[in-house]
C-alpha cells in the first residue's frame, strides 16, 4: 500500500491555545535574570472524540505563533502519527528560526499530539513510549538569589523533611556572597542530603574553578550546573576536567534541537546532560536526546516542569532525576488536575489515567489569562 493511500482514521480537527501569566509567590532571581511572574502556554489538540493537552513555559508570542502558523500545519494530519506532524511543523517553520520560541511552540503542540494519541489508544503515555521504571527521582529546586538566607534555609530544609534527598539552590548574582550562602544551605539540610548549585552561566571560567573547590570543601556540593555559559563548551569542558571529584558538571536546559545536544556531548562538556521537553521541540525530540545519551554513555536529567516530564521520564533509560522546580510545581498544581504524587524523593504517575493524565482547570486558570 502506498503512503498516499493510507487512510487517516483520526484526523486532528483543531488546536486551541491559551496563555496564562502566574505571579511568583515572592521575587525570584538567579545568577543572570530576575522575574516576578511565569507565563505558561497551553495547547489542546482535538481529534477522534478525544483531546490532548500540552504546554510550554514561554512568552505569549509563542501562543501567537501556534495560532497563526502551527494550527494550520497539523490540522487534518493523523492524530496517531505525532512524528509526522512534528516533521511538518519543523519544515513549515524553516524560515522562522528553529531555536527559541519556534521550538517551544512545536514542543507544546507535539506534547498535545502525543497526549492525544495515548488517549485515543486508552494508554498512559509512559506505556505508549515504553515505561522502564515505576517512578522518577526528583530534586527540590529553588533557593533563588533574591531570597534572604532564612528563606533559603527554610525552603531547602522543607524539601529534605518531606523526604527529598537532594536539593538545588541558585548562585551567581553576587559571587562574593555565594560561599556563605552555600554553607548556610548545608547547615539547614544537614549532612546526608545532596546539595546542588546552579550558576545559570554567571561565572567566568576562573571564578567557577575557584568556587567549585570552595563549594566542595565547605559544603560537599555534589552538582555544579552551568558554572559558565552553556554556549562556552570549552569552558564547560575545562570545569568538567578540573572540578573536584564528586562534583559533576551539568548543562543543556537551553537545548532546542538534537544537534545542540550532540555538539555538547561531542565536546565532552558535561558529566550529566540536561533537557527540557517544553524547549527541545517536545517528546518527539526528547526521545532522540535520550538515544544520544545512551549512545554517548552520559546520564540525562530533565529540567523543570515536573508534571509534563513525568511520563517521558518513566521511559528514558539514561534518566537520573527530574527537577522539582518551585515555580512550576505551584503553577501545575494551580492549573491542572491529575498531577503526579510525590513520595520518598520520587514522583509517581496515576497509570489509570490515559495520556499524561492532566486536565486544565479552566475556571481556575481564567484569572491568570494573558
């Protein structure tokens, strides 16, 4: 049978897109940025009497791109073939520039289409992708540089008290104060929990080398994320080679396509690769990133958005953990029903629910409409 004669049993009938702007519960900052709200762009894909849901954390302009460009691309395509729709979206946005909002727009639609396919097949998405584990380990993430030391300590200690054995804080806004903040964090969480730091590319190479030694010696820091810019692959490799034993270097959250991740791996820039399904063009591309990690023998950590990452995380064999990010945990609990359960430092999915298991609480979300 020729491809042209294949019948589409469940065409995508329409895409609906909305954006919501949710204020933070306190001012937040990292080493290179400050913010007081987060925008989430939510997509619903309808077809075959079912509706799939996807989203990305991105500007409202991303929603406009989905509405004006991508909705027409995927309409009438086969809801059971999300990879084909992904290829069509990439092809039709060639002249828009793939990194950035184009990739995030594709991500939201791609996740919605995978969710739709799983719902049409009456399967949890993890089963459709090939579930390999019962749960996904997490680390508590926040510790913003805008926080007073007391709030930093309270937040990190709270996660440890709830059974999360690894926590992450932001550094880099004021490098001279970072050793003291890191020591304060260690005092709050005790000797047994792992302590991660994330500089968001704020340090120079020599600053990062010096602080890596201090963080390890003073507070047993066991993860250094983006010590220098993720665009500086040589700098990341320098840090990876010279950081203290027991301190892996991680980066990758700003990856928008498989080529980015391949270049980072080929440069030997990281001990652990990070990826974000809401940035890297969705589940279709994330699974390829997982294959790259398998080929290179490098662990994979998923960035932010715990509810949307849980099901693919259950199917990625190189996965080590998922970021349980303060902002996104709040937003996903505010806006969605069916979110994951947290227990003993891991997230568990309700495998009785099809797809990614989430439903938008439309009435609750409306107050945040952007």
